[in-house]
């Protein structure tokens, strides 16, 4: 199940799993893997995870780097375990690359540390321009400001001599798959409203305090890029006014949701289930879609 952030995927997944009874959830969220990053990742509450088995939640410390290779190894193992029990895996999340990689059997590129070290000396704008020249297909999928992903993509291009986008069928290819892909659609205005409300609730639930405590224990560069965490860190460590950090986090969340919609609209295999008011309204249609899947 895919869709933009704040579209209600997690709640719908719990509804599907509870109704069907033989479903276990596999998270495709690149930040819910981190223990202690609870408030700001909208992680399913512990009670829900006791009722329905969840995989790839709370499997790494925030001080660790987490990426595609590790996700694929863990996710493929989880799918095997779920199916061995006679259950059905329900992959849920908004990290498009993770979903594509698992569904389409991507090959994980190797590492070239010396190449990466040289790239780290370059400015972010230069990295993006270089990726656009060498692998425009990959550049189209990367946030121009995401240094980590830009360096990684260029590391693979330069180290392997192959486009980063060529590992697997490619991010622009949509081959037949045994997975049934469903997407949750809400009007953009409603997603923006839900994102603002969710951030407000996170702040009331102690997001600032959570970020401060995590930073004291140590956070990897990957964990520090999480929506909301990056901006709150600019407040707690860099002295940025809290209101400015909150505004920046909300703008970044809305932009991220826009990119997610663009990513998934390109995939003709996704069957969309939408509501103009409340994502819970699509639950009956989702159940009908998967009941005999």
C-alpha cells in the first residue's frame, strides 16, 4: 500500500490486517526502522503492533546508517517468514525506492568508499548537476538537496561505470509483478491539512524533547534527515527559532508528499483508492481488492 505521507496508510493497513486476519505488515518507511524515533515518524503505537505483527519497525539504533541494501535484506527475509506461516505480507510505506526495489527485485550496487570520499568534497548543487548529466533518470528521483542520496548515486555511477538507475529494472520501468499494488489518494488540500494537524500533534506529544534526547545519544546522518527531525535539530542545536523550524518542517513535508504523488502516478500497476474526506472510507474497497488476493 503506497501513497503520500499523512494519507492514512498506517491506519488503513491496520484495518485491512484486522479484517482479513492472515496479514502481517512490513514497513517500507526509511525512518520507522529507528528505535526511539517514535513521535516524529508517526510510528504505529505499541498496542497496534501487539495486535498485528509489524516488521522492519524498531530494528536499528538512530546512530546507525540505514539504506536500501539493508532494507532489502531484512524485507526479503520478512516476506519469507510471513509466507512460511501461511500469512500474507502487506508492504506499507511512502519510501518509493524501497517499495520499487522489493517489488521489482532490484540488484543492490556495491560500495566505492574512495569515490564517495571525493564526492563528499563537492557542493550539493554540483553533485546534483553532475548526476543530471551522468544519470538523468536517477536525478529525476532524487531531492536536489539530499546530499546523501546524491553522493550514493554518483558513487555507483562512477565506481561501477553503470547508471545508478540501471540496478534492477530501473526506477522508470514497471514490469509485471506478483504483488498487488494499491495506492491511497486524497485531495492535496486534505493531505496538507492532515500533515499540519499531525505535526501539531507531534509537537504536543513531545517531538522537540524526543529530538533533543536522541541527539544527545547520537544520530547518524541518515536519521538526521528525517522529516521534522532535521528542522527541529536546527532549533535545538543551531539556535533557529522554533516557529521557523516548524514552518520549514511543514513546507518540507508538503513538498515530500508532492514528490511521492508524482513518483507513484508514473506506475501504471498501482490501483488507486480515494476519498475526498476521510481515508477510512476506502477500507471496504481495499478489503474487496485483497480478500481473494
